C-alpha cells in the first residue's frame, strides 16, 4: 500500500481509527477544497452544515422576540452560542421559540442569555409545549376528518347498490294470516 493512497479525513467526529481514508479500499468523497472524506463522514458533515429554512426562520424569530421583549442590548454571540448548543443537542427550534414566548407571556424574569438555560429545562414549560403539540395534532386530525366527511358518500357511480327486502314474519302472525 502506497503512502499516497492514505489521506486524513478532516471530519471531527470521524468514527474510523486515526481518521485515515485509504482511497484504494474505502469508499470516499473528494470535496471541492481537495480534502478526502469517508462517505459516511461527508454525509454527516453536510447534514450538520445545512439548516432548514424553518430553523433559520425560527432563529430569526427568537432573536427578534429577545430584542423586543427581553433586552435590545444583548450580546448576540452569547445568545447564538446558547441556541446552537441546544440545536446540536437535538432540541427543536420550535420548542426554543415556544419557551421564549412562554417566558414573555407569563412575565418571567430573564435578564441575560445564560438564564434562558434555566427555563428550557423547566417541567411546566415542557408540559405546556406537549399540550400545544397535542392540540395541533388533534386540530390536524379534525380537519382531515372534516375534509373526508364533506365528500358525499353515494356520489360514486361504481358503488354497489343494495335493495332491502321485507322479510316474512316467522312467528304466530304468519299462522293467523293463512
């Protein structure tokens, strides 16, 4: 094996030993900057770099709410660092926005970005968020059922038609009617 066939994977969380990419054996991706990645590492890095438009909109809303209701002289670097920590842990941006809206609506005391960590982990806010999510799901199900029930049932021309036949009584009346 030639030394030229071994490259170093620049991905920080590379699961392979010594971050080595043997391009003669392992499947690899060559990035635009000329660096070699394992396919798995490259995919994970691309997922980490890309934030959906929804997340970006939620973060912008969060910063706007913070500026309007908490403090307009905030250190945005610290605030963004805290937001990124929670996003990397897997906390949804929707929950973070809900948490800030809850703080503003209930007039909770929050003077600095590091204090936000205390509210994110509060049980009452988590319960309120779960309740809100359940209401959203119930509303979506109700809308779906209304949409399905608004369609007429007998409008299908291929639907089977059933004729109801009157059954003869089998009791004492039959003997008397003869």
